[in-house]
C-alpha cells in the first residue's frame, strides 16, 4: 500500500479570498476526489491550525493499494479539474509517497 501526503502553503490572498477562505475551499474541493478510483482507501484533508512551528496550511493524506491506483487518481478528470484552482491559491507544495 502507498501513502500519499501533500501539503500546501497558501497565498495570503488569491481568487478574491483570504487564506482561510481558500483553505476551506481547497479542503471542500479535494474531498470531492474521495473514492474516485479503485484501490483508493483512506482519504483525509486537514486545515492547519496556524500554531507555532506550522509551515503549511492544508494537508492531504490518502492511501492507495499500489502505484497504479495512485496514478489513476492523479489522472482522473475530477482531480485534474482542480489543478487550476490549486495553482492559483498556492505558493508552495510538498509531497511524499511511501510504502506502508
């Protein structure tokens, strides 16, 4: 099984909204990608609490049976469709995929 973790740092303002509004919109939008491909398991989106030491604003933690399932998720039209919004509100991104 693969675990896919992505973290985003958001711009202070973008798309006519502040960081908090865009964090919520990103969370809601990402959650539409839950269970869109076979082999997709756990899927969780969190919004950072802006505590000391926190460096990212939104996180996605999701599990896939294998690399093919993760690839199918990455290429799914629903996932592809959100990339323009993400690019417009994000100033930084980090990702890690590892075997569980």
